[in-house]
C-alpha cells in the first residue's frame, strides 16, 4: 500500500451486539464500479483493481473493519459487499462507505499519476439476501445492480470532472436510514432521481455534486 495512505485503525464503533431476534439475513448491499476500466490497458486494469481493493480496505479500517469482515464479490471492474445489520448499525453504512471512499480517493490522487486516477460509481441498497450455491440471492441484488448503472449516476461524473465518486442510494435505504438524519451525511445532500435500467423503473436518491465538498468536513468529524 502506498506510503501515506494507510490510516490508524479506529475503535470498532460500528460493532453492535445482535438485538433480540433480529433477522440475520438483513444486509446493506454496497456496489462500487470503476469508471473507464474497459479502455485501460491490461496492466492498467491490474493496478486499478489493486488500488480499488486498497481503497475499500482503507474505508473499512476507519471503522475498525477490514475486507475479510464481510462477504465480498469481485465483479471484475468493481466490488460488491454484504454488510449485515446485526454487526453494523444501519446509520453507519452510508458514513462508512461514502466518507471512507471519499477520503481514500482524495489520498489516492496525491500519489497516482493522472492516467491512474480512479473514479467510482457507488450504489447502496438494503434488504433480505442469503448465500445460495456459489453466490447470493435476493431481490436487492437486482436493484443495486440497476442502481449502479443508472444514467443519473453516470451523468454526474460526465458533468463534474473533478469528482472521483458518484453515489446513489435506493429509495428504501434513503427513507429508512438516511432521511432520519442520524448519520454524518445529511439527508438534504441527496436529491430524488428516476432510475430506468432494463425492466427496472424506480425512484432513487443521488448525492448532489456540491455535497461532496460538504462531505470533506464530515470526514474530519467522523475520523
């Protein structure tokens, strides 16, 4: 891992004990997808994948976790994580991944050559999923796959070349977790968008471009 990137591991504040008969299959599903990976050279893709793993590891370390802490699927040019709510408070999920990845990407740009810059799309949903055969099954997996491909998410990165991360959360994630306002990222930092991908047609919530600068102060507060 490059010098200056690793940060000290924070106390595992996000760890909680299971409460009563909480459903052990209730997860947040977080998908990150690298922009422009198809046009990179083979060596460039290898480096991008190594950096992406390092970025995710760094984001998790800020809350006392690591990549082995949660089930993970490598999607080729991205990662999909399953975060169980009996281990992580729902209000901590957005903070952990959005603020953690923003902090990591900020550090990455300090040492990476322009050609090695990483820009990411991120989608977050929640719901009931479970392991099945060699993978996972559940309706949220379809939703989050459509969300990360949403045109409003791509449009933000096209229109805001200085942004390294574009984030969308599902409607249920926003209403149940973000809107109450108990996390570091305020609910009014999001705006509703229509997501239409293949057979999927639903409302989601996009992190507004100006909110990324606000999140810079949130990173310091959450550290």
